[in-house]
C-alpha cells in the first residue's frame, strides 16, 4: 500500500491506514477483471453496488492481497465476493456487482442523463 492510498482529504491526513475510498477503488478493479474477460468488444461493465466491511486496518507499507470470486452470474449480472488480507489478517470483506451492457446502451444512457 502506498501513501496515495491513505485516508487523506482536503483537511489533511486522517490516519496512516488504507482509506476506504482507495480500498473501494482497488476491490472494484479486482472484481472488474471478471467482466473484462467475459464481455464482448461491443460491451462494457457498469457497477451496481459495492459493500465493504472493514475488519482491521492496513498500514502504509503493508502488502495487501485482494481475492475476488464470482458469487452470482445470471444473464448480464456479475456479482463478486472479495476478501482483503495483510498476511493472515483479514482487513476487509464484502461484495461488488456489475452489469454487462452494450456500449450503445451505455452511450444512450449518458445522452439521456445529460439532456435531463
């Protein structure tokens, strides 16, 4: 884990631990690997939920291992469970979901939202 992963905001560093927002980014990326292997070139994955339960801190310099497994696969829905470890200590666990959509549908959604 690097300094950019610490819980730091505009007001400064909160503590020397792995920030929840950085943890969220990293577990999203770990779970996205399944979607990248499943989707067709004309498709994209869109996140649907993220649940993180912190169990213990990870400190600057710790080697953090994220393990993700597909827990539910139905149609275009891909849900994953994940565990975050430092050595044999559980740092966090949770779940993340994505849907695989046609890129044209994603673009249509973006256009519709921009139009209001």
